[in-house]
C-alpha cells in the first residue's frame, strides 16, 4: 500500500486508498484543469 502526499489519501483509507486514491487524483486534476 503506497501513500502519496499529493493525493492526500489518509492511512485510514488504506483499504480503499488504491481505487479511491486514483479517483481523487482524477477529480483533483479535473478541477486544476479548469
């Protein structure tokens, strides 16, 4: 399980950090794109 500060994923969501982490990155990237 890898944690990235850029994603802001907390250790509590380690189980869902894999899928949720990618989703959050996509959402954040979209917001930054706009």
